[in-house]
């Protein structure tokens, strides 16, 4: 999937939708009016943009997610690793850890993840 | 439309000088706090907004009306012929005459070329102004669209995804729009900077500046002024913020500036919102900022004061302009003969005409030594004359003659019917024998001259068709021991204007005094007149006996008259003075007939005029001739 960029406010809006989905577009209008003081048309315009970016879907006024929040952010991270570490996960992890130690729980969780990943 | 544009053009030229001065000051006095420079830009705005100002001697401006819609030619005001008022001789002598020639028009045309040009220019200007205003509106609308998705963070501070470089939008309720991707430190600095802008009301000044730019878009210096104003506003804000920062804070601030910096095309992206301008300059000024020393502030105050006096005040209108401005009527020509007489023979500004009156002892209410009152009278005659409807004047049938009961407001004092020339004189209860209107085939010129005396001898006229010159000899020197003319040649131009050239009483009596000599033989009681130029004896007169015998002097001119025509003659009867007497006697003296010479000369100030001289003695006429 192509790189998707979200602005800070767009991201906030997207989070709002993920939190409440499935939700009607008129509900969203009310929510953004409260949270952002947006007009109806503005809420619709930004929603339209998010739909075009492939995050959500609007069926007759009911807004549902196409990909979940976790899916989306993991996609972002993968894209980030791709861009910044030439796709090398170890390099990313090394950078993430920056020489600090990991706890026993974290090591356990990572080991389990590796096993699962290797199997599939 | 055209007149408005002309007025704006003149205002912009005078403001242009101030803009140049501020630019120079900005370059030279780099240490002056930028808020002071912004104040100077305020002066520029004042100059561009106010059509007039107080007059002062210290004004450096050359003129408040550099491009005039009327020209003064030989003392006559021609409307609708442009001239440039620059006080530079080269302009007076080369450019203005060219303008007069190329814009000369026949009064029968419906519109002068200048009127057409200014009307067209006015339209172009209006179009440009509207265009610029539309640009601003379009930009503003685009920005408002952009920030629809902005979200309020606090008070009037908003963040928006689409905003990359921070700006302020709105004049009445301004809002600060920031990029949503800023971290907290960055946001703090930027907010403090933009708040400083709001506190200084910069959003108003910038809008005002743009509005003035819309009006004065045709003047390139105004664009420079606006661009520099935007810069200086930012710098002033930086200074205000940097005042209380430590060096580290200043570094942080600069970093933030850089990260927000964005390439901006000159001015126009959105004139009402503003963001970063000239980042490099700003970073330098912030890092080097030091609170200005006292002497700098004093120098700054002095500069501001001097600039205000020199450029915010208008130059004093000169005396000659003062006189003519009182005559500024749309129709009819006015006369500045006061100026001409004064300069030609060096006599007092009131001119020889008044002196002549004093000698004859004529009493008239207006004849006071108070120059100011006469100045007012002078103005009054012509305006009173012009108040009389022309058909009333035209219908006066005959050349009038003196009869107090028959004085109407206007009499005809001379005419040449073959050329459709009539000359009229004004007269009412206050003003007598003064005020002349000359009608040559429908072209009328007014002059503030005395045209006769209580003896009511009317002037002589002669029209030279080839040269288009009207010669007039006014018989206005009469009284004890005096009966003399004042002579004028009026040159007619295609526009119908008459320009006077005078051979005044003082002029020719001066010349005569150097021309006529004498020798007196007490024994034979013969007075011999000598022409000093040729050295010849011209006449001998036997002087009758009187109480005192000694002749101490002669003089010529007090009894004289002109004969007009293609060749002009001056007839002079010299008088002699006995010892102890101040009254000249004329018994037995002949009339000397001189030729009057005239030629066109160029004066020191660059004007061309007719210069008169007394030429050959062509006749000596004893009694009875």
C-alpha cells in the first residue's frame, strides 16, 4: 500500500472515528463541532479525504473502518523502517533500544513474537 | 477621474522624496531601533493620505504640485497646459516650453489634449487599483478556505495541518495560525512573536500599507516602501521579543525561525496575512541585538523630528505664485504686470503707475501707502470686472468720454473696428479709471492697469496685423508739469493670450535723461539742447527773463507722447529748471521726435521679451507743429 500521510489534526479525527466506529456521519459532525469547532462541511471534507486515503468507508451515511487503527499504525511503522533503516528490522530495533537494557518481560514477549513470525 | 489621478500623482511624487529619505536613513543609521523606522513609514503614510499639510520654511520638498495642469507663460496663466514645477532652470527652459507647444490647443476645441491624457490615465489607474484589491481578496479567500480545518488551541491561536509557515489572518478579530507539526518550544516562541505583532497592531499597519499600495501602485517607490515596511515590522517584533531573552534563548528562537522559514515570493502571496520575511537578516539582528544606548535614542529622536519638519510640511508658496493664485479663474487671463514693472525699472513693487498718480496729486480711495490694501484692490478689480456678463459689455455702443454722471460700470475706451478690437475700462464707486479688458476678435484678456486720469484722455491704439501686436499708449501722467504716456505692446498668441511688454514712464525718462544734454549761455540767454549720442546741437531756445536767471538743469519726458504705428515715435518736450525752482518750464521749448527701437531679447531668467530703446532723433518741432 502506498505511503499514507496524516496531519496531526487528521490523525486526531481518524482516532475519533476508530474509537466510535461504526458511526453515522452526522454524529461525526456533532463530535467535531464539539471537539474542534468545525462546520459541517469541514467535517465532511476531511472525512472525504480520509476515505480517499483508504482508511474508512462511507455507506449511506454510516462510516466504518477499512483498516483498523493498529493495522494502520503498524503499516506506518513498517514504512518508517523501510524508509529510514532500508527495511532492516534489527537495525530499527537496535536504534530503538539505543544500547539500553530490556526487561525480562520484554525479552519474553519478543521471543514469542519471533517464534510466531518464523512459523508463518 | 483624471483630476483625481493627477492629484494622486503629485502627492505620490512628493511622498516619493520622503520614501527615498527613509530608505537612506535605514541604510545609514543601522543602529536605530526598527520601531522608529516603522514610525517613519507612518510619516510616509501620512504624506500619502493627506492632500495638504502645514506650510513651513524648512520644507525640503521642491513643490507640492510638481506636475501642474496649468502653465504660466510670460506671466499669464494657461490652463490645461501641463508644466513641471521643479525650480530647476533646465526644466523651466527646455521641458516646459516643449510641453506648452505640444499641448497647445485652440480654445475652439472641445477638450485640451491634456484633459484627454489625464482622463485616460485616470482610467488605467483605477483599473490597476481595482485589480490589486481583487488580488488581495482572492488571496484572503484562499487562506480562509485553508484554515477552515484549523483547530483552536488557546484564545486566538489555532493549529492547522495545511499551514506550514505561521501567519496572522483577520483584521478585526485576528487569529494566529500555526503548523500542527510544531513541538511545544517552537510553538511558544512563535506565539510570543505573533502576539508581539498583535500588540503592536501590525495587522492594521500592514493592511493600511497594502491599501495605500493599491492606490499608488503606479509609483515604483511605493512598492519598495511596502516591501521594506513588511521587513521592518518583522524586525521590530523580533527586537521586542529579543529584548528580554538570554543568548541561549535567542539561539533557540533563531532555530525556530529557520525551521519555519519558507520561500516567499516578493509580497503578493497574501498581503493580509504575513509570515516570515528575510530570515537571514532577522537571525542576524536577533543574535546581535543589544538594548540601544541613550545617545542612539537621542539621535533617533532628532532624525525623526528633522524628517517630520522637512518632509511633512509643504514648501511656502512664493509671492509671485501667491499673486497669481488669487487670480485663478477658469476663464479669462490674468495679469502679473506688477511683477514685470517692478523688475524692469527697479522701482518699488507698486510700480510706476502709482508713482505717476502721486505726482499728479490725484486723490483716490485706493491710493494708500499700505501695500497690502493695494494688493487686495488689485485682485478686486479684475474679479469685479469679470463679474460683469460679457454681453452687457459688448453692447456698449460708443467710445465713452468723461462725464461723471454717465459713468456706468464699464466704458469703451478705444476700438479698432476693422480688426474687431475693442478695449474697455472698468469703473465703479470704489475703483476709478482702472481695470482694462481687451477684446480682439472674441479673445478677451483682463489687465489691472490704470487707463486714464481726471483729464479723461483716452488711450491710443494700434494693431499690427503682421506681428499680431497691439500697441497702446495710455495717457495717465497728467498734472502740474506732466503730461505723459505709459506705453505697452501686447503680443497675441494663437491661444488668444496677450502678453504685455512695457516701455514705462520711468524707462524712457531714464534713457532721455542720458540722451538730452544742454548748455546755457547766461549772456545771450540761449539754451542749447544737445543730443548726447551724436554730440550735435539740436535746438536753441531763447530763455525769457525771470526772477532767477541761472538754469540748472533740464529734463525730458514729463511732457511726451507716443505716436503708434509700424514705426513708433516718441515726442518729447524737454523742460528746464531755474535755480531754486523745482517746477520745470516749457516756454519756447521744441518737441523732439525720437524713433522708438524695439527688439526681442532673452532675459537672464530665460524669458523672451521686447526690449525698448530710444533711437535716432528724427525731428525737431517748434511751436505749432
